């Protein structure tokens, strides 16, 4: 085992995709409803490992990152090319825009987004 808990003889080949969506003003509830259906649908596909949603900045931010994990790129492609995924993506395009990103965007300060600063160490120690 290596330091990340992975077997050195069988390294992880997980495939991660990061999608950025910018929600149109007034369509936050539409997007949240869509996101629930999206996540329920992709769970049904072989090779699905998990999804993380990141909403950087404050609750008023219209940007959301969807981080999808599949066992490999082929499994992700099967999901993305399915009739269900295409229908869901067509639907969400009515009230948000999509941008495919690398994932490194969440590591750095983004323009027009307020950075959330971690609490002081002493407060974290108390918690």
C-alpha cells in the first residue's frame, strides 16, 4: 500500500470529470430539482462511483461545480451518451450554462467570487 491507501500493484484508474454550471437568476430551484434527478439517474449506470457538488463562495453564488467519478472514461462516456443524460442536459441548458473545467479552479481564487477563509486554528481545536 502507498501513502494514499492504494495498492501499488493495482493503482486507481478512476476517471473524474468536473463540470461548471452557471445558474440563470431566478432558476435556482429549477436547478436544484434537476440536480436531484441527475444524480439519481447517473447512479443507475455501471461504473458510477460518486458525485460531489461544490458551491464556491456564498450561498448567493450562481456557480456550481459537479465532480463526477466513474471507474474509467468508457463508463463515463456510456452515461454521457445515454438518452437519459442527453435529455437531462438539454433540460438544464434552459436555465444554466455549462463549462467543462479541469478541477484545478477550486484550488485557486476565482475572479468575482468571494473566497471562504477557514476559521482560526484555535476555533477548529475547540470544535
